[in-house]
């Protein structure tokens, strides 16, 4: 049996992280940079994403900031082309962009519903489709979607648009994994729950009885992008402190 080296060293590899301006997305971008990766950080807020890119460079890492809305197909394509123009090849794509609107189903505004589906699900589809084509031509790659336990193990008191979009994202992950496996592209999802983030519920409902940190999610994502996970695709990894059934 051949020995597969397992490390979290991503030196020389290029990673795109959407939603990198804050919270889990920021933690993922910083973690990959500290592990040696070239990072292309994306966010709709230019000030936030520039701040993250500058923080990476201040630590001696390599980063490029790209302000754009992945819910727009042309901007999603421009993000990918910017990464390729800067670093030649994209090895890993992390979709952490997401919008949450806490409204009861009886009062949710149509615009809010459509916007959450547009960013959380349609944007992920655009990026998966475009990135899948690029990775197929380049001999393979890795895609990881940030879903949520709200779309997998349990719902929320309110937030139908968010829950529906995250459930759809898990299905998209499974289908994309099946279709892209022949071209050596692995696709997985991470379902985060009880993670301390702005604008999200902050009361823990899990076995560990505490909130998690965005870095806990970042480390799980890095594992799925490592050689230690080379035989894992089409899966959903739950990072929630043991919240199933709570």
C-alpha cells in the first residue's frame, strides 16, 4: 500500500474564497493564507475584502481582493478570470458567500426571498459550473460549499429563504460531485451550526453546550481540501458541536 502524505500545507496552490469579508469566509481565507496558499478573497463589500487581503499580506501571505456579487454570472466569471490571470491556475474554490434574513414565512418580502436564493444557491451554481469547466481543463480541483445545519439537520425559528437555499446547496453539491468526478473534481459541503457570527442565532443547541468559532469551520474545510480527503466527494460534513437531535 502506498503512503499518502497528509498535511495542511497548501504552498503554491491558489484558493478562491467567496464571502471572505467577515466571519467564516474571513477565517477560511486567513487559514489558507497561513498554510501557504495564494488567496483570492471575494466579497460584495469592498472595504471588508480589502481589509482581509491587507491582513493576509501583513502576515507575509499572498492575497488579491476582488469585490463582486457571485449572484451575477458575469461577476462570478470575472472573479475566476482574475484569479487565473494573477496566479495562472485555481486549485481550490470555497463558496462561503451567504445572506441570512430573519423573517417569518408569512411576512418575508419577495425581494428578500429572491435575493437569498440568488446569492446562496444560484451564485453557488454559477461558480460551480464555471469553475468546474476550468478545473476539468486543468486536470482537476476541489470545490467546497458552505451550507448550514439549517438546511440539513434542523430548521430555524424563522428564515425560510436561507433554509431553502442551504438545503438546495446540499443537493447541488451532491449532483455536482457526481457529474464532475470523471474529470477529477471533488465537491463537498460543510454544514456549520452554532458558530459565532454576526446576524446569526447565538444560542448554542449542541452536546458541547457552547458556540463554535469560525476557525473551527475553516479547519474542517482545509481537511476536505487536503490529500487526507482525496477519497471524499459528494459528502456533507457537519460542524456544529454535536447538534444533531438537539
